[in-house]
């Protein structure tokens, strides 16, 4: 059934890197059309023209969902973002394909059972991009600094200062006699560190300049141990604080609530746990500000308020 339909339509979109599958259906669950398109706003527009006015569209928070959500919103659709943890049961089916995934997303939305993630507005996503990019650069710099330490350790050089890359450490690096191979590696690594220092400082200035007049950014720095950079992480990752109706929801989203599993008379209460990006489990950890400051590279499995954007 792909003819003209005047009623309200529900559209499920199974998004992939190159192609996507869209399933249009009525509010009663009758399938109107199943179509596979290339990931191009023009092709998407052709399908959405047949979806009527103000359709409800759902897609999973998967790789590269920004463009699809923005394009659908421009076309007048109400966009819903399915949380990956909430639709994990799709992977356990005996028959799994793109058409079934898209149809099941539409069915969950139609029945009011969709586990939704928050769609951050473009301004928040831009800020997150800067904050996360700076965090990645900082991680790269830390890894390169570790390589310098490794070269010196292999050469039997003792590093007595706490900061090898401060003034005292620079004197040590310049005065130390190393083999040609080791010296060339150290010099190369130092040049890369200098370049990363420039990039990290650039994005730090962009972030602080963007948030200079933000009231939430100023308020959160009143917490002991929270400075300009960590405060920017909080503001960027939390986004609109109004999306949390109660403080308990924010604590759950942040992973600062213990795990609770209860069945009949059996109750298991666990410690506060987190999960790495990509699904690798970690040992339980204590809720410290320094760990919470790594919001930019991890997501927390604590409630339906989590988003992977």
C-alpha cells in the first residue's frame, strides 16, 4: 500500500553510513511504503513528501545522525531519537534486517513505548564538538608525552622532576646524550607536542569565549575543583538543564546513582558503575569530580535521559 493517505503517518528510519531504509505506516500500524534511499537530503525529501504534513519520524542515535535529524526537522517532521540501549533487543531477533528495524522503530513510537534520547540543538552540538575535540587532542598529547618518557626509560635516563615538559624538563632533554635513533624520535615527538599545544590552546579559547556570558558556566565554577575547562565539559554535555524535571534525574543520567536490580524477594544493589563508549564494561568507580569531567568521551547507563549525541 503506497498510494495517497490523508491521515497522520509514522515513519521509522534505519540509518546507516551510505544508505537508509524508511518505513511509512499509519497510526494503526498498517504499512504504507518501505523504501531504501542513499543518504542524501534530496532523496530523503522525496520520501517525506509522501508522508503528509507534520509526520512523526524516529531514527536511532547511531553514527552520523545529525544530518538526518536536521533535514527532517526542516521538512516539518517531528523527530524522535531512539536510545541505542532501549532498542538493543533488536539484535536478539532470529530475523534481523533493515526493514524490520525501521518498522519496529515506527511501531515503538506509534505505541508510545519508544525509549527516547534527547536531541541536542545545533548550538549545543557545536559546543560539544569543540569541547570533545579539545579533549581528544589532549589525549593525543598525553600519549605522545608517554612516548617521550618511554624513550628516556629505554636509554636509562632518570627523570627526577614531576613535569618533564616544564622548564627543568626541557633542560634535561636538551642536555641528555642519546643515540641518534632515540634523539631523532624525541625531537620529532617534541615538535608534535608543540603543534598540539597550539591546537589545544586554540580550542580552549574558543570554548571559553563562547561561554563567557553563560550563567550556568559561571555558576558551576563555584563548585570547588571545577575550573573553566571542566565547567565547559559540564555545560556542553548536560545541555539544557530544563530537560531534567528533578535533580534525581540529572544524578541518574550522570551515573551518580547505584545500580538496583530487584526480582521477587531477590534484591541486588550495586555500586555506581559506568560504561565506556563502545560498550566495554569497566570496574565500579567512585563518583569523583575528575571522573565526571570525562563526560565528553563516555556515556552513562543510568536512565532514559542519556544521549549519545
